[in-house]
């Protein structure tokens, strides 16, 4: 089984397009019409959809880590700093995550990419 990804509004469209070419289930905030939601409401929405959020927004990473400490449930977050890797690296790592993990493995998890 694969996991379904959710792309924050800050993620370049090229990442989404390349993942879709690799048959990864991806939904964007723009497609879901949630680009105006606050971070905490978007994290709740992603959890409701049982998707793992990919973001390049450091505030989102901090929010997810705060929720971990507080014991609040969320369906997982993957963080990739905008200057931390190339589009190709992000696509490769997201494809690996999507194809090699299960949704329950991501509950309350925060992961950083690109992998080194």
C-alpha cells in the first residue's frame, strides 16, 4: 500500500507533477481550495483526509512538532527546506516515502528530506 500526499501551497508545482507521473496520489492545497486556511486548520484537514503533508514552510514544521509534544493527533508531516535540496531530490525521497510506508506509520510523525 502507498500513502497519499498533500502538498502545501508553498510546494513547487514541478514536484507535484513529477510525483503524479510516478503514480503517487497527490492533492494540493490549491486543488482542495484550502490555500487560505490557517496552518493548524490545514493540518486538521490533512488528517481528516488521511494524507501526509509535505511542506517547505518552517512554521508548519514547528506546529507539527508542537502537536507531537502536546499529544495532538495528525497524519504526518514531511518537511523539506526550500534551500535544502533540489526538486529532483525531493521527488525521489517523496516517491520512496509514498511507496514504501503505510499511513499508520506516519501518525504524529515529522520527517525531514532530502535524505542524506
